C-alpha cells in the first residue's frame, strides 16, 4: 500500500515530544506525504487540528505517540476501518506502543518502502442487553471488565460459554480479555500471558473469594455471556479502561464474542515479541 497521508496523535501534556512531532511533520512533507495531526501536536506541525476520528478515516497510517492508553484510544477512534497504527512509547511499559522515540523515523522509512509487518490484533464485540433491548455496544482491544459500582464491594458474576454455565465468580469482578489484553489488567490479576496472534478469549476473576476459581482460556469462537449480581443492584462495565457503562442493572446480560473488525498494529521492526517481553517484564534479571 502506498502511503500518501500519515496521522499523528499525541497523548495530552507531553511537551517533550514537540521536537519529534516537528521533525516528523517535516520529514513527511519532504517526501510529499500529507501530515495530519490532532490536538497540541497540530500546532507544533503548523497544521489545523483534526479529531482522532477524522485522522482514522483520512490517514493511510497513524503514528500514536504516548503509550498503550493512546493506542487504545486511537483504535477506538478508528472504529471498523482498517488503518495501520504505529505505536511510539513515551511511557514506562508500552506493550502495544512497541517503538521508541528515536526509532520513529527509521520505522517510517521502512513503512514508506513497504517493509513493515502489520499484524491483526483481535478485538471483542461487547453488547449489553436489558429487558430485550440493546443498551450498549463496544469494541474492546484489551478487555471488558465487570466490577461493582460501589467501593470495596464484591459481586457475583454468572459466566456462560456457548450457552453452557461456566461458574459463578464471587470476586471483586471479572475480566474478559483478548490475547492483546493478556498483558494488561488480566496479567495484574494473575491471568496468563498469551501470544498476541493466539485465537482465544481469557476469563480472569479479580481477587476471587475462592482459591479454586482460576483464569480460564476459551477458544476464539466462544460466545461469552456475563450476568452480574451486585450489592444494591449496581455493577459497572469498563471497556479498555476508558469507556463503558457506569451502572449495570440487575438482570443485564453482557454478550461478548470475537469481533469481525480487528485492529491493524505495526510490529516493531527492531524487536521481536519475545524481546519486547524481555524488555518490558525484565525477564532473566536477578
């Protein structure tokens, strides 16, 4: 694919990125590639700011400067459009944002030459049903998290897979994660690490009130249904830690399945997936 336009997205309040943004916009112009930008970085690049939704619809490639949160936001803005996203890490971990600041231009040189690997990351289609009506629909790149809407209260969560009852989790909540999300909240809650191209869905209870309730890996084809029962009949749903429904009512059903619309992520041309895990998780250090 020939790259004719590149969108530049930046996490808020990152003044240290001004030089990179300016250099990046100049580099694109020198090659007759149209730069587009959102928010603060548009001013640095001498451009009219675009929303992330506009960037996702108009660009052939998006450079997301920030961290995994920025990548998740850009992926949500892209909706169902398949646009490759190159994540540049300005934070600490950055499992999705695989490229460092000093690697941006070399990575773009490879992209323009058609020498970058783009991988499809599975997303979840998450729908909330209430009284026979659909009251919420979301796409999750990392996870869908069901917790109590009240502080420090456990909930009961009935979980089903393809119509069969899995169990009732009595816990702080339940994480339904993609392989990409296995390095996020699910990992912190004791879930397994999955290779990002593995076709699977992970159920990870959050601090379950039973040592026998462990994370469960289901096939990608599974349709997961979750029914929460919370104190005061109040639970909440959070998608990728950013959006969702603040209040789930008693009787609400959350149906989760693999989405037909994955996210296209540009893989680091400098590190493979295991080298990234070594760097982020400090494997092998004593």
